[in-house]
C-alpha cells in the first residue's frame, strides 16, 4: 500500500476528517512521525478546532482545504506529536543567588564558590547550590563546616538527585526548623554526637524542608516560575507535563497553575507527607480535580527509596563499594499497603518512586496482595524510574499492568553505577528495550534538565547498558504515546491521528537522521497545543519567504511568543504586516505590535530600523 493510499484510508475511516466543514489549517510537505502504529509516517495533517481531522499524503490532505483554510508548507521539516514529559519538577523558591559549581564538586570547590558569592550577595540573601556524591560522602560536609564559611547567609546545598540536602544554621532559621524537630515519616534529620542538628536532611526531611522554604515564596514569583517553565517547555516542543507536586501543597499548586494560565497541559501528582505524630498532608485530591481544561490534579506520588548516588536506593544485595550498606526503605510494609490500598479502592492514579530492586519488589508485592491483576491493569499503577527492575520482576510487573516511567538522563552515570553495583547487576540495569519486548508500557520523563532531546539521545545510546537502547522511533513513541497512556490520555493525545488533540511540534532538524551528538541541539520552530500556536520562531509561517533579516529568533513573554526581525523603515515594516495578512496592528515608535487573528494567541513583534523615536 502506498503512502497516498494510506492517506485515503485514514481519511475515509475517519468521518471527522472528510465530512463537514473544511479544516482551518493544513500543514503539508512535511516528514511526519505520528507515534501511531497503524500509520507511523505521513506527509500532511489537517486541523479543525482543537482536533486533527486528517493525516496522510500531501495530495489527499490538501484536497480537504477550503477557501478559508490556512495552508502551511512545512518545507520538508520533521513533525512529531507534542512531547509529554511524564516526570518533571518545577522548582519553587524565594529569591536567591545560585553558586557556579562544576558537576560533582568537592567541598573545597564549594567553599571557594561560596566565598565568592558571599562577597556579592547582601547579608541574609539565600544562596543555593547543587552537589553530588563527592561532597555528600565527605565527613566534613556538615552544618558546622557550612556555618564557618557562611554565618550571615542562609545556604542550601542539594544533591542533583534531590535525595540529600545540607543547610546551615541561617537556613534552618529561615525554613523554621528548630532543634526540637522530630524525623518526619520517611525522612531523617542528621544529628551530631551531642544530638544537635548537623544540617543534613535525608529523604522526606529534605522534601518537608523544601516545601517549608517554598511556602515563603511570594505568589507572583510562584506564578512567574510556572510561566517561565512553560515558555521554555514549548520552545522544546513539550505540550504536556506530568508534574510531581512536592514543592507545594496540592491546593496551592492547583491555584497558582490556574492563575499562571500557561498554554501547557498539566497533570499534577500530589505528594503526601506526614510529620511525626501528625496526619497525612495531601492525602486527597483538591476540589475541583480539573480546575481548567488544561489542568488535572488527580493522582499521588510516594518515594519508597533514594538513589544509588547516596546509596539510599534499597537493594536486595549490598552495594559493591560499601558491603555494609543496602540502602533503606522510606516506609514500612504496612504503610505501603495502606496507600496501595487507597489506590485500589479509588480512581486515584498511583505513582511510586522505586529505584532499588528491593524497593521495586516491595512495591510489586504490595500491589499483588492488594487486589486482582485485572483490576490493577485498569488502574495502571506506575513505577517512577525503576532503574534496578531486574529480569525476575519483569513478568510480575507485566501481569499487573504496571507502567514504567523511565528517565534516560540517569543512564549517563554509568561509571558511578558500575562502582556501586558491580558488573553482574550492571548487565540488567535501567531496562527499556526489555520492557517493550515484554509488553510493559513505557513512558519517558526528564526528571531534570527540560531538554527532551537530551533524554532521547540517552535513550538511543544508553551508555550504562547499550543493549537496552531504543530506536529513535521507539524513544519518540515513549515520549508521546507512552506518556499519554501513563496518564490515561491515550484517546486524546500522544499520536497524530484523526480525532486526537492537535498537539504537535515542527522541529528545527530531522530528529530521525541527524547524528546522535547533534540531538541535544534540536528545538521547536513551531509548537501547537489544541490547534493553537504557542511557540514560533522567525523561520515559520511565511516569515522565511519575506525580504527581512532576522534580528532575534524568538523570545517569550508570559504565555505568548514574540518574533523579532528588522525592516528598512516603518513603511517596509507595515508592508510586511500586510503581506502576512494581519489586520490588527499598532505602530508605536520603532515597533509594530501585531496581534494575529489567524495564529490565535501568538504575537509577532516587528522591530523596524531607522524609525524616529
């Protein structure tokens, strides 16, 4: 069957694509990967309202256009479904200065950077930095050491994994933690030989302190954080984010996301916590659970163990480089059974961080004890990370319909993992291909730097375990259709197919053919959410066909995208506006502000040269 025939079949099989009003937009002459196994490749796509109405070859889809249809020639560019980041965090913190540190700094490097920053930061200003295993393992890495360098500034140094934090005395005061604090469930406040807080915050002690610190942030700054994240995300072609909501109480996250009014689709998992002797915070979803069509705040996330970096991941066998340690579980068997039971008895999706094989086995066993496999398959419980999901557990995971959300950037730590685990366990570490081979649903989330193409590069090379690498098509499918399945949205998004939401991205280069080292340089030149353009660069929508010289490719302003280019004079700028077909515009000094009725909420900002101020 030819591509042309496929296009006709898809159109005929989907009345939404062939009957009724003409599409509002047709994008043609493209290389489209659909993430749809029934029709993985196409050349053109038609959109009406927020939905896709046809996908196929250029001739077939273009024939659907009417007189008012906006026709876009993609010029051979690659198009994929909007990326759905299935595991992400948005940092919320009061105003602070950030240390310039290398990856995995020594305490000497931290001290040097901290002294330099203190000289530039006013007294009382919060200073933050990111550390890794070298500093964390140093016996001097304690509050006393940090106080000796920074007595007048609150300082918080957090592992890049998020599972270990060091704070000084000023930071403890800022956060509101006193010497009488008791360990929260699942966490530990480090103490010295005299029982005094030593500044080390492990697991839920760190998450609790982080939430307390975030709560001091002004609402306007929280809203700006979500908007900045959304602007960056759409610039990479991300249209959906599954947010792990540990930074703030879920009701606050819901409120501020509504106020931020970003163009992203948000799925938010609340983060239950329990202080010593207290009730569980965020045990239930807030009302309403879907405050806007773009925001869904149903679901809960729990963290069973840490990571191998701090040797907190709970292993069935000891760590190779520290035979006395196996990591630890954050919760008792009874507590795990309690929240697993909550999920079984409700429609509340369950996501559980489990890295070590011991933690994964404990979680899987709790699910098995809680109820019938056919019920669990409909509920799709999730394993977040699952780095040590060993071969003997794969069959049990598959039988229960568990979804695995993997984070390929973790694969870049192969040397450290090898030291921790040894060659035998490294041979099975961080499965991806094996999961697909066994029919286990796989989704991808960044859990760190937002660039999805970094994760795709890691997924298709898998430096830690190359035999588990994916093809590029498999990686994109996991990042789109797989992530949609993980949040019960596979009938709405994740594929470019008739009836699906028109969430898509036009890429700056061909993701499927560029050399692997060039993958991280990819970005979006055009991102669409529900048929509306939410990000664009100067090289799109006929701008590349005009006699102009780009000054800036793009920059963002809140939920809008602006494109800047130069024109010879005001008259030339006005002529360009006319060629683009935009009627609503206003001249102000050297600028033309154009509101595009055909591009919905996208603003084109035309800065002309030579116009008197």
